[in-house]
């Protein structure tokens, strides 16, 4: 089967890749482009480990075909940190010890970034509902919620 | 060995031509909108490779129009987009709360209510809400378009009324007046990320304290979501008192033919669907009074 050629933008950079018609965006990121920060958990859209932004919309990369990236703007965990260093969310996840094994963390950070873009100062309930599609089997979520709240505070009142 | 193919046609005529061509060549076609069901199905064992036809690049399927003349929700419009629409929030709060119950933030960024309808799961949350709201399917056919009421679109578990060569363009709804509101309630053991044990969609019109029109639909308690005219009849002409609500709930219970599974026994589901009916009617009524 002929592979399909796709032109897209990933983390602000124009990228071209070849993929199979049934290959997921997650597999393209990890296996074709070497962007292994996006993790595979369930592969069926239940766990959120593969969360990425597509035209600023939060989606599971496992539920999108690679070919559907054509003409889109994709942002992955690799694009979250700026030139000046870690994003406040990344820093606050570290400060709050909001991770243990770390497999779910890229997905939580991408999902939390989308949350803060829409709700800059979310209450705990908003955070928990927004992140209901991200599963963490280590932390029990409390530290994650606190990290997101602290990042929100930091972003609205930079030190 | 058949292999997967992918196409994103640029027009409706190109799409129906491609569907016809695939059919004439004996190829299975899979229409792709949000993909949140399709990609999971593609990963399951026993799924056979097929020609994927992506309808997200069509102008028609991306239509989202809300005006006094009517409402159109294109087949490629994700739940997150309709849920953010301020006019829809006022016009069809019940349909939106059903869409908002389906999956996580990530799922809602891709999933479409038209896909929920085509997937035709007995527990699809948006389907009873669409039926209650009186939505009509706008279907592209090889010779033009045809319309089918949502309650007639799902014909069995996982089966819809689309003939080979057809696909769903979108949903048409009337703009509800100020005296008309809808509501959708479902029961799940968890508050989020779960599949309905039972669900009820209701749309009511109340003028001068009297219910003049009602549509009640039940989900997850029969092979397909279905309209329950007997429940509507119990409400119309009343002031929505406790007795009317009770009779509407009993009508839902009688109409239900649920299965017993890990989510609940048939007996439990019948009891729950009656309770949900009463509560959904009360909620829609409250919304009319609050408007």
C-alpha cells in the first residue's frame, strides 16, 4: 500500500511525514517523528496519556489518524517549554511532586494547558471535571490538582 | 489482502461518487467524522480493512447555524463546539447536556453528535435528546438529499437507516420558542466518564401553565433509543402535576424493554427510567418557568 504524504505544523515547525492510511497520530508522533514525549496508555481514548492540541483543541492522539494532521497545527508536550525554560505547569508539577511513574504526566500537562487557556483561574471542581479524561494510577490526583492551581496562580500573577 | 485507504473529498458530489465507486468495486467504506468510535473499532480484532472517507473537509458538514429560522448542526461539528455556542445553550440545553455527558474533554474535542447517532449504540446519550428535540437527519444520497426523523434513523443495535452510497450531512431542528425547553438526564454509577444505565430526553411546551406539547424519548433501555408517545400524552393538557409526571414515568417504564447486564438488571432499569422521566420533565418545566 502506498504511504500517504502529510504536511503539517508541529510545535510551530512545518513538518512532513509519510504514514499509512490507518496509522494513528500517536503512532506517527512516536514512530515516524521521534516525538516520544506523547505516551500511549490505553490506545482507545480512555486514559488521556496521548493528549495533544490540534488547532488549540485538546484531543487524544490515539483517536486521530496521522493523515488527519494535514494542514493542522499540532502541539505536543515537546512544545510546552519555552526558550526561557519550563512552563509554569511543568515547574509546578515538579514543585508539588504531582507525578510518580510519569507516564500520564505529559498528557496531564497538555490537558492542563488547554484548561488554563479557557479557564485561567479554575476552581477544584472545574479542574477535576476537565481532567476526568486523564487517568493517573500513582498520585491519587490531589497533588495534580494543586499543581494546576499553583500554575494558574503563577500565570495570572507572575513573580 | 484488502488494505486501508483514505480520502477526504472536497464536495458532497465527490463524496457520493466515491461511495458509489467503492460499492461497485466491492470495497467496504467507513465514513469518518470525529473518529472517536471508528478508531477504537479499527483497533479491535476482526476489523477488516476498508476505504476511509473523511467528511470533515466538506463545507456542508461543518455548518453550524442557529437562527430564528432554524438550527443546523453539521455532521463534522464536534461536541465541544456546539457546547460552547451561546445561542444553543439557551435554545437546546437538554441536547447540549447530553452531548456534554459523552466522554472526556479530549473526546468532546473530536466526537460529533451525528457520529453518536450513526454509531447507533443503545446507550448513545445524545440520541434520546435529539429525538425529544425533534431533530431530522439531512442525508446525502446519490441523487440529492432525503430527510429521516431521528427516531426512525436508528434501526437496531449498531445499525442505522443509511443505504449504501448515503451519508449523514447533519441535523435540522426547529428553533424552540420561549415556551419550549428540553432536558436530558441519565443515570450512571459514576458522575463522569461512564455509559448510561438509562436515559430520558424531554422537550416540553408550556403556555399559561398548561403543557401544550411534549416529546419524551428513552435511551439505554431498549435496542434503540425510542420516542414514547404515551408519556407525552400523559403530560399534554395537564399543568404537569405530580400525577401527570407519575403517569408519564409509568409510560416510559412500560415502553422499556431493557437487558440485564453489569450496569443493572432489567427490573432496575425500568424503575430508573420512570424516575428519570419525572425528573427530566420537572427540569424542562423549571427551565420554561425560569425563561
